[in-house]
């Protein structure tokens, strides 16, 4: 890791939080809590060329440009560190993006390269891990020692906390979406039966479109159709709920969390998701410690908030 | 918890390790490593009467008697602490047996009562947790930070380590045997599809006896029959392997351990278990961190060794 050019030197400064996604990249300034300033969203830059570092280099260039834009927009705000998060497999301790099928990098040293390009100290984390950490420190998972924050959107993944500490598995933990469940189908990851193929927001929209022959505007519309009596939509939602309950029942058997916090796009379904999920999960449990099912509190920018918290830790001298 | 009558006062002493089982209770003296002295096995005392504390009280009385017997056998060995372990749900931090269906207690304060009966400092732990801790400190799991030790015998349970620390879930973690797998049947625990009904050593013997109409001497005989070409035995072993691989694939997705250590009675099957289990597990994984499948090294007394280690920690002042 690049030595932190200003590590711990500017505790009163703001930080730049950047959430690189498969389609869009979000950025904002943060000053310690859950409040974000100057939130921006722009298409994620495409790589130039196809060298092994092209995908990572595109992110570095975009972060440097966003830093300039945020500085220009708020010239009197000092930016003291950068918190970058991304999807895929992330080695947070080493500051390296292990692999992202979607964004195309493999073994890219983000902390080192972003620090070199910007002159600022940098943290690099997993998007779901950062959202989970934000919920753990400021949101629905606050006050629990053993808690799992599941983000259900395009995929299904989780940030796991045991005894108040993150369980990272070297960057590989929490991949609930790639565990097999009854009703799961072949998955682009190469395995079959993956929860993500039936229980993610993406799968709900795709499966309904396929069975009805009608395109929909995401899982939210499928939930609305199910509530209005559409049987195909109800069946797709049922399959998703059963798959999610099954996957979570294994999480409960293995980890016994006190609470499971549901975030991501699918959490917008509210009680229409929570009530049947609770029933389905309960039916799979016996001697287990039964977790509370809660919804995330910090909304779709939870990852950005978590990225800001980590960069803030760096400024305060308690982060990497 | 009872104050430790001699806590930290006698670091050169031996400890008494006691492993209370559903049928037999094992005991031994230990002095710090994996060596056990004066190993004894006796039927577990039945409770006298049926008061709410009868089951726990029977254990306390047996431990006090065993202490006297070990002292009589080795009059020149000072015994400075007791490490007690038991099955079921265990709150190790509070020193309480939460629940044991098999042995019949519920919310019994073992540390307090054994300390009061013997005048010695006491630790109380889960049998699988203690075996896992012994493998983690002295056996096959040594050197791994993220590792799962699975004990497959009458049941299927695991001790989980993340970043070198035990994941306990308040005493409820690691209950792999009570997670649903394809091919699982109704379970005495009240759930259905539990791994324990198909993948445990007990289930292998029972399922073969039922399908063949012939009693067998445990899972070991079923493995021997399968190796000798018995198709029913081979099918029962196949079902067990597939159930175990399925359960472990969820462990891998959730925790991403570097290694999974297999202990307990079923580990005696050796490569006849490991090779197909590895193949079956590999077929369920894709982007995951693939764990090494290893066998436990400390044998059937691993739990007793772990109980001794914990009691030793107490003497050394680093335990409870």
C-alpha cells in the first residue's frame, strides 16, 4: 500500500466517497456521519484499450476527475482522504480489487494507484461491505454484536458481523447469492442453483418477463402486479421468497445472527417481502436462535456513507 | 459466574478435563498440550428425580466423584482447575448449559455449581467447540485464520474461526446438522430436511439398516460394505456425501474458510469420504475461495484436549 500522503494529518477535513458501479458511479463529500454533500451520479467510465490494467486505470482516472469536480463545486471544503468502494471480490486489507466480472479488473491495486494519482490517503472496500458497515455503525444493525446485513439488488450478498467484528473471509465471505437453493437455475458464475438466479431483484424482473412475455420496470413492478392479483407475478415472488428464506436458513444455522438486515433495491417491497420471508424462514428453523428480520435504514446511498466512514477513520488515524 | 477460588494461583498444576456425553462421560488429567493422563470412561450418571435441575445436578455430582477418583489415582498431582464440556446449546461466556435435548438440562449454571461443589475454578464449553479449539491450537486447523472444524458423528456440528477468533453466535453458531439439504428427512429437532438426517454417521448406519433390513455396526461398516460393492451401502454413502457437500457449500459461500477440517467418527472413513466429498463440493463452487479439506489430527479425545486447554488458560490467568 502507498504510504498515506497526509494520513491522520487533517482530521477536520471532509472526505470524498466514491461508489463505482457496473453502470453508474456515485460520489459525494462526507464529514463523519450519515450526511452526504454534493452527491453526484455519472456513467462509469469505460476502459481505454484492453491492457490488463485498463479497467482499473479507468476507475483511477474517473476518481481523479471527480475529486477535481467536487473541489471546484466546493472550493472552501478541504478534502483530506478518499473512500473508494466497488463490487466483485475485494481484498480490503491489501487495498486490491481481486476480481470483478462486471467491471473487468483482476488483481488491481486500487489504494496504491488512487493515492498516487491524487496525493490523498485512500481506503478501498467492497460495496456491500461498506453498506453493511454503515448500517452497523449508524443504521438498522446498530447495537447488535452478531448481525448480517444482506443487500438484495442485482445480486445477493451480505456483510457479516460476529461479536462486533467484520467476517471477511479474505474478501470472499458473504456471497449468499452464489449458494445453491431449491428452484435456483444455472448461474453466469458457473455454478448452478444459485440464489441470485431466483431471489435477486434482477432475477425477479427477468423471470416474470420470461414467464409472462411482458417486460417490466424491475422487481418493484412485479411486486405491484403480485399485490394486484397477477398469478404469474405472485409465483415469481413466492419463488424468490422461498429461495431467500432457504439461503438465510443456512446463514442462521452457521452463524446464528441476532438480526438480519435487508437492504438493497428489493427492500423497497417492505412488508410484502418481510412478512412471507419471516414465515418461510420460521418454517425452516427449530432449535436455532431466531433472528429479527429488519430493513436497512440508510437507503441506497448506504455504500457511499460506509465509504465515507472508512475514509474518515483514516483521517482520524484509526483506519488503514 | 462463581469467583474462581484459586484462579491464576496455581499455574504449575494439572487440570481435570471432563467430556459429558449422551452415553459415556470421559475424563482425564492434562498439563497444557495435547497429552492426556489417566484417561477414564464411564457411563454418564442418570439424573435422580425429575426436578428442573436434576440433569445438571447429576453432572455436578459425577464431576465431583471423578475429581476424587483422579486425585486418588495420582495423589502427587495437584489439580488446579476443571474444564467441563457438554453437547447441546452452550453459553460459554456465561458458563451456562442453555439446552440439551439428549441430556435433559435447560438453563443450568454449570460453572457456578461445579465450582461450588469442588472448590476449583471451572470452565464450561461446547464439546464440538472444544474439539475445534484443540484442532485450531494444536491440530489440523493450526496456522489458519479462517477455518471451520466440522465434527461428524451422531450429529453434524462445527466450530468456526474467523480471523483467528471463534464465531460463537451466543452458543448457537455452527449447527450445520440442522440446516436443510436435498435428500434430508424430518428431524427430531422439529425441522425437516436436516443434514443430520442424511450426512451424520448415525444417519448412515440407520439409513442402511432400514434400506437393507440388516443391522450394522455403525457408519464404518456401511463404508466397508460400499467399498466391497454393496449397492445399497454405496447409495447411502453417496447420499451422505452429497448432503455434506451441499451443507459445506453454504458454509463456503457464507464464510469462505481457507480450510475445512473433518473430525468425529466419520473421519475414520478417510479417503473414501474425502475424495468424493471434495469432488461433490467442487461441483457446487465457482467464484468461491475453495477450502482445503483436511482431517482432524487429535483423534476422538480432541474435545477432552480442548477442555483441558481452556481450564489451563484459566490457571494461566488468560481464560474466564
